[in-house]
C-alpha cells in the first residue's frame, strides 16, 4: 500500500474534502525516497449544504483555482467519501476462500442494509481470525455507501477538472498515513489513531499495519463549539473563533512565548463588553468542553476494550491524534486520562522530505490535519493494492 511509482514520477493527487476545507497533496518518488511535490488548502464557504448540486457548484471552482495556483502535475486523483456518508458494520463470517468471501460479504451487506447489490458499493477490511464460541470466524469491517452518493462525489470531481482513479474511505486513508507498514510481527503493539473532525470523530486501530477496528463517533468540533456558545451565550461562529484563539494562545505559551511580547491579542475581546477576564474566560471554556471531551474519552475506552477482548493483542502504547481538532488541549488530556495511554499529535508528513507546497511552509499549518489527504496520495491505483474493494 506504500509507494508503487517509478523514480521521479508523480503519484495521484490526494483530495480530502472536509466540512470546512479542502486539502490536496501530491507525492513524487525520487532517488532518495518520496517527497511532497505539491500541496494546497482552501477554506470552503460557510453554510454549504452537505450534498447536492449547490455544494458542487461552490466547491468545483475552488478546486480548479487550487490546481491552477499550485505545482500539481496531471489530474489523476484519489479522494474519499465523507465518513458520515458511509455505513459501518462488523460482520463475523465463516472461514472461506477469498473469492467466495467477497461474494458473501456483498450479499450480507445488501441483506443488512435492506438494499439491492446494485444500490450499494462496498469496501471491507478483513481484520483477521477471531473466536466465536467454539468456532473460528473472520472479523470483517464492512463499509458501504449508496451508489447515488458515490456518483455525486464522482460528478463533483469531474466538474472540478479531475480524473478520479479511486474512491477510498477515511479509514483506509488513515491506515496508510498513520497505521504503520504491514508486517508479520503479530506481537507488535497496536497503533491507535483518533481523527477528530468537525462533524465526527473516528477511532482506528491497526495491528502490524492491518486494520482491525474502526468506529465513527458522532462527536466533533461542532459539539465543542456549541458547548462554548451555550456557556458564554455567544453565537456559534463567535464561540468557534474564540476557541481557536484560545488554542493559539495555549500553543504560544507551550512554545515559551508571552502575551507581553504581543504574540496574540487578548481573546477576551471576542466575548465583548462585560466579558470576564482572560483567566476566567479560559476556565469557563475549559468547563464547557469538559463533558464533551469526556464523552470522546469514554467512547475510546469502549473501543480499546473491544479490541483487547476480541483480538487479545499487545496493549497499545499511545494514541495518535489527527484532524482539525487535534490541537484542542483538553481533548488530548481527557483521552490520555480516559485510556491510560500517552497521547501524541500525529505528524503524517514526517519522513517525506521537505514540502514544496506553500500550504505546508506556513508556520500556522497544522500537520496533523493532512493525515487523510496524505493517506489518499499514498494509495496505489493498481488493482493488486485495492484491499477489499468490491
């Protein structure tokens, strides 16, 4: 799943269409390894619908502008459906040959979702052998999307001047970017990835580079912003802006900067007029976020418990945080305490040489936000690499 290009050849462009932004990245295989050949990011207009032609008409010119303004080569692209557009099911299938297993999963998916095989498209991960009573079964992670959803996504890419060569899933992209290289070392500690986005969070567990667990959690940045808005009686956009400003202030303090040097304006201005002093404001925001962060930590704990009972693998050593909310300090603290593990902010671009994309040279760029785009750019497009694609 890694590499797969000839020397000095560009791979496909990885396009990550998020709720608030679009990120595009392209790798080039050189004599000393892969480097980031081009990268670009752009914010999306506020208030766009989650789907439909209005959304496509707004996003397509943005992508065309990003292609024109950056050093991308070609138009071949690997993208993925939004995580919330995909249904996830865990199946326990009898052991059977791979070709029979694919057909059985297709039938099982149609039966579970009450749709015909023509109405859905699926991918799946074979997580490995598990015990169910006295029998051995194959643990299958099924990912299914309605065909009309896939077709709409393809039309958006074509309208943007791109040539889709693969439509992936978020879990596959995260596994490539952060899940580790496949190996036969079954005693290696599992890799736990938590991607916290705006509308949802995703928990991915990989064992020796193999996806063994994935879950979508309906908690993300939106709920964090809403919690702060309710606590301070602010409109949600103002609460979101305030929360980002407090994050930057916390990062500055972590880096040894001080407000006396003018690193950041006092965020209390965002709360207007009779706002509490800055220290009180931070305390109010902290308390407002505590319950939501604890909910994410509880969900992560349940995921880790399922993994340990089902696969009895070596206990993970750390949690890798990525996504737009990876730098929310309270989330990292809550996840670490709830899971009893070390929490690290992921760096999916490390090891790929100096980036030539201006979007990556900006000091304000958060590398962890590029995990999905990087995983998409890493996908090989030959048929032999399409794990579980039906």
